[in-house]
């Protein structure tokens, strides 16, 4: 199979779909790999490294889209990239379609086969291709929140861990999944006063056993959430419904009860955000203020630590890429129900139920599409 990876063009996105090591694995299996010149600069991987791994360096993304049978990316294709997709071409990347009707329409019109990293599953019901970026984003959320809390960045001027004689910051983490767990780990490690909210008794029990006295757990209902948000210096939104738009858990009214200079970090912004007042920002302009509360809503947080993120991502995306290339897309999807769960669009049809429901589109089960 001819596999291509292009330079990411989203604002301040430095990750790349394939590392030189991944290229070596693909070429060793007999596949041809095209890499856009400069694609790996953000992770310190030169064109020469890719060539040494067996890749062919190509001058433009347009040439790769015109030639490659499978495009391996990191972020969702931008409008100019979507216009280059063609029927039957495989797009293997993060998509986050539920809050993005324009992208969904373009992918449907393209006729391409679109596999979303964020909905591929594993035997335990987890999301293994989303997990490493959730780990990165959860940890980064605390770094970003701590910076935003500094007075020079619009915050309250509070140090997360406090100092002897001065109380630490109150950090509230909404959602106890991978993002929430990693955010709580970092916040607790810095000495903050951490509370984690979740609706699952099993999750709360696991978190309680892990953190013991280093973090508190609380059942997430409207009253508890409102109370915690009002008292918080930093709130991390870490809620995920796989493939679907994130629920708006913190309302605009709740914002009015918060301390001036408090900070919200919405890690769920890729799926539309879990704060009513959230809208996507970029690394160039990461924050804005509503009712005195600083909002950090960068939609590609892991892009800031591109090398760590790219290698963590390739560890989990490469095995599926190899199977698709070795078996052909349809056969790989037929054989592997976990990869099939990642199929969001096939030949003009939406094949992921949550996306179809959120956008009011017709739904075709993936099993039917690839039968």
C-alpha cells in the first residue's frame, strides 16, 4: 500500500502522523511511504531521517493526497485538506466529528474511508488510541492552569501548592477518566487541594483507593458540582462521551458564582467542551475571560509537547496502520471489531451512531457498510 503523511497545518500543531521509526516498520513490511518535506520538524525529525527509514520525501501535501492510498495524520483535516480527499482513500487520524458538522459534510462528500483514532476500542472497552493523548492533555491541563492562575496571565495570583503558612489552590477535576486521573495526579503532586467529581461509584472507589488522602472524591450531581465550582481556583473539564458531543456541565450561571481570576481548563473542547461558555482557542491565543473567569480551551493541547505526544501516539496507532496496509482496509475492518469501531465515515455514509445522532444524519452501522 502507498501510505502518506503530511505536515500538520492546524495552528501551532507540531506533531506528525508517522515517526521515522514507524516509517521503517511500514517499509520493512513492503509498503511505500511518502512524507511531505518538513513534516517531522516539530519533533526534531529531519527529512534525512525519514529517507534513512525508507520514506520518499515529497514537496507538497497535494502530491501526497493525489498519490497515497492511506493518509496518516494527527489532527482532523482542515478544509483545504478535505478538498483533496478522494473516493476510497483511507484517512486515519483524529476526527472529533460530533461538534463539527462542516467537516462531517465534507468527509461524506469526499467518499473517503475515515477512521477516527478517538473511537477505536480495545477488549476492555477502553479507547487505546485516545488514551495517550488524554494522559498528555490531563497532565498539561495542570501546567496550563497553573500558568493561567498567575496574575500576569489574568488569574488570581495563586500558587497551586501554596507555601508554608498559606493554603494551596483548590483544584476541581470534573470526570475521573484518563484525563481526570492524570490531571489529579499532577495537581496532587504539586500539593494542591484536589477534588475529583464523577458519576460512577466504581470510578470513585478506584480513585479513592489510589489517592487516599492526597485527593478527595465526590459524586457528581448538580448541587455538588455547583458547590465545588464556586469554591475552586482551578477547574479542569475532563468529561468524555466516546464520539459524542461533550455535555455542558458548568453553566454560564455557575460562572457568576466563581472567584474573579479563577481558571477553567476545558480538555473536552475537541468534543465541543463541557463548559457552556467554552469556545476553542489556539496555542497562539490560548485564553479569554468571561465574567472574570479565565478560560483555557486549546483544542490541540498535546501539540505543544509534540515530541512526547507523537511518539506516544505512534506506539498505539502504528499496529492498526500496519494491519490496514497489510490486509487492505475492508478486510482489516471486517476482521477487527475494535478497529471497526473507529470507522466514522464510509463511502458517503456516517457509520458511527453518536456522530449521526448529534448531527441529525442518517446512520449506517459499520458492520453493514463493510459487509
